[in-house]
C-alpha cells in the first residue's frame, strides 16, 4: 500500500537435492564393511554471492524499439561496469566503459539509434554523483548531465536530485526528469520541478505546473504535463490541465494517506486516466473520469488478497499489460499479440517467471528476464522462436546447489494472517534446523517475494533455515495488515515475530534452541528488541543500520525525514514525539541496555543519513560499559546499506563466522530453554 509509507530503508521451486551418500546404490556395499558416507559438498564460495565474479555478469538488458540493437549492462572480473551494444543485423559489438563509473543502471532506448543510462561516480568523501549518460548506438555523440549531487551547508544537508518520469511510452523519443532541488529537513526550503531533457544536447527546459512540491506527475503521449498530485500532509489534491487549456484546475480532493486516497499512474485518453486506490481494502487499478473528477467502478485489475504492487506496461502509447508481485512476480498482457509472445517464451523456458521487455508491437523480438527463487536473474534474447542465452547476474552461482523457497501462512495470537517466506538449506530434510529469523526493514514495505534473494540464499547455503515473516505493518497484503502495524514498534509487531518463532518450532522446521534474529534498519531495531524483550527465544542477534532511539528519529538534526513527514506521517505510524513520549521511550533499545545480554553483532555505515551512526554508537558504548557480549564494526563511506562489494564481502564474512560460533550445537548448555510465546500461534 502507498498509505503513509515511512521508509527507514532508502523488483517454481527446486527440491532439496539428495546427497551423494543418499543417491549411491547401497546394494553393492558389504554388510561387514559398509562404505563410508560421501563427504558433504563444500559451501559455495562467499564471493559468488557478494564479491566480484570471476566471470562476466549481465545485470540488465534492453532491445531497441525496432529490434536492431541490443544493449547490455555487464560487469567484468575486475568489478568494472561496461555497456555493450550489439548490432543484431551485422553482429558487431561495442563495449563502452567509463573509468569513473561506480555503477551503471536504468537503461532506456530513446529511439532506434540512441539510448540513455545512469552512471554513478564515487567521490573522495565517499558520496556519489550520478550522471544521465546519452549516446548513439555506434558509441558516438556522447553527452551527460549531472542528476544527483550532494549539497552541504552549515544549516542543512540534502541532494540536488533527479529521477526519470514515465511518460506512458516504452520508447518515446524524449527524457522527462523530476528534479528535487533540495531534500531538506525544512519543508519550506524544498522545491521540485519537471524538466524535459534534450536527448542529444542534454539541454533542459522546465514544464511549469504551479505546485511547489508535487508528489506525482502524469504526462500525455506528446510529453505535455496534464496531471499533478500534491498534499499538505492532511489532504491530497489532483490538479488537471486539459489539452489546449492555460490554467490548472483541482479536480479531486481527499484525505491523504488513507484508503480513500488516489494515486495517478498514466493517461488513457483526454477523458480518463489510470489510478490506484485502496478503497476496497486492497490497492487496485481503476479508471478515473477527468471531467467528472471521480473514480470509476469496477476495478480494471485486482489480485485477490494482495495489493497491486508493480508497474503498468505501455506499448506505442497504449496500456498493453501490467507486471506485478503477488505470490510471485508475474505479468498479465491485455494485448493479444504480447500474450502470444509470452506464451511462446514460456514454452521455451518452462521454469520460473519470465518478464518480457519487447520491441515494438508486431516485432517478434524481446529481452527476457527469467526469475526463479533458487537462481539469480538470468537474461535471454528471444528472436522469432529462438532463445539466446545472454548471461546471469551472478554467473558463479549454480542453481542446482541453491535452496528451495516457499510461502506459508499462520495466524498470529490475535488471529491476523501472517505470510512467511521459508528458504530451506539444500541437502537438508527441512526439520529442526538452526534458523535465522530475518526481519525486513521499512517497516511499511513488502519485505520478500518468491524471487532470488542473495542474503537469504547465502545464509541457507551455510545450513540455516531462513524465515522472513511479513509481520503486521508490511505492505502488499491490504489495508488492514498495513494499519495493524501503526504505532506498534516493539509491541504487536514484535509479538508477530515471537509468534513466528513458536510456529516454526511447532511445525518442526526450526531447532528452538538455535535461532538467531537479524535485520537492518527497522529489522535491526526489531533484532535488538527481540533480544531485550524475549531473550529466551534467541541465541544471538545481528543488527545493522539499526534504529536504537525512537525519539531521535524526530530530531531534525539526526535524520533525513522532511518537516512534513515529521509533523504528519511519523506521528501517525510511529507515535507522537510529545503525546506518546513515554511509549517511545519504553520501546527504545537505548533505554533498555541492561536487559540486552545475548551475543550481538552490531554494524553501521559512517555516512548514514537515514539512521545516523549515532544510534548504534550510543548503544555500543552503553553495552561495552556493562561488559555485554557485543561485536562492533563501522564502515567509512557507507550509508544506509552497503554499496561497496568489498564492504558486503567483509560484513557477510563476519555474519558467517558469528553464526558459526553462536548457533553451533556445542555452544548449547543446560540453561537454554525452548521458546515460549504468550499465546499459541495458530497454523492455517
């Protein structure tokens, strides 16, 4: 759901394999001298998950509108990102690399002969600038524009940032960017604009809309601005300018952040636009009448028991389909030709879900992203009935050695349905395993899906059952599930985690004496509260980029929430800093240090603006003063998450060693008690 999403954090199953010992023919073994069991295979090298691959990796691909050119974003064995452009007619390949590039992303063909992408450049202080980089298919006529720049002053910190605005066409010959002049804690200083960028010269022109801080824009097929949405923290407004009109008109008003709120997506024509609304209890796709200013029933598209969490797919200016995340990522095509194209690809690639990025309608060419829970994203080129393997995003991962994944559900103590993703270690029978309860950040986001996830697969490769509950407050499962988490940090949200522990032990999945809780940002907060509130449930905890002081989130100096978010959104979702001061203090780990006695691995980035490192530093010093078992690591030049492969490799190596130490059977003693929850969890 889009209802008040406060982000504290900045896209078929494989059966467990038989071991060699299980698969061997035992009839040939002599009873008096049985053959020894085959050795368990060595774990997959950690560098295959987090390091620089020794083989070429492919992590994005797009085909040109008419299907002549193929653009690939690749990474070589030295960690350098490269752009490859292939001419599918004559077979020539051009490789373009920029020395300053930290990462390339956001490929887009502007027309048949020109494309654009984003490139990030690391600066000396660890921050990064980003460029909109444009070039011809032959590598010539290169131009660039800075689209992300750090702003520093004595009174504020912020960004001069841009983001691409979807104009309703897959390829439309223009680039339209939203520009946030300042992401500041002082709302009155913030401004945003809409800019049309010339794809050849990078010159910009402003599209006027008269709204100081808009949160959504919609353009027509001619790249003319027609819809603007804004809010004042209490009320949302949709502004509309009809074709040929000079003045903007407010055509809809509604309560901000509620199920009655409306989120414009794209224009269908001069009379209707496509919008999202949660009025039914789930976020669904509707038409909206621009002349009458009202939502039109029934919904155009809905997913039973799920919010619409995805994107609309346009082809030549018309809505052709939608890609969405329900049980797993899928695409529905409204266009008959694209439905046929999808069925042809599915017949050639029967495993997993396939996301198509086709050339123009009528052209039987498409780039295909194959998504499977046990395999990293794999790219293919479909060309008139034939598939070409383009490569994997993590080529050193063997899917046959990865873990199975499934989605289960159980009832929390108050009857609320809790979805849970289970990633089971390969070569295991899935019973009484040491487990990691991995708590997602946000917290009001969709925390997992039936797709490849590097962290959970890495942990499973080390023999741990990975359990990812979508506790109350998680989005994607309807209004009730989302709102049930409001103002419940350390309370009912934490109860859901405890109920998950009891459920997975009652089902026989996990060894109740060998469970570690882990997570980042809100997940780090929940980790700390789990060790404080319910130490009998967990052997240890791993928390990174963690919130430790709820009151500190409201301090404009120690956070990056805007004034509007601090005044309206955070009090609704977290609690009021004055009226609920006692509640916030009672559920802040920094005030409960004396109860934290379980082994803890604590990590933080030194450049974290979202949850500044002060949160973890204060906690670490307090724990050390009480001689608590805590390991601490801070990473220079890292923000709210790891952007360096070297840092990722170091951190997850520490995680591996920490779990090996604290979840080992030899570490258990007679004082360990099985998990106990206040009320038995019910299983569906």
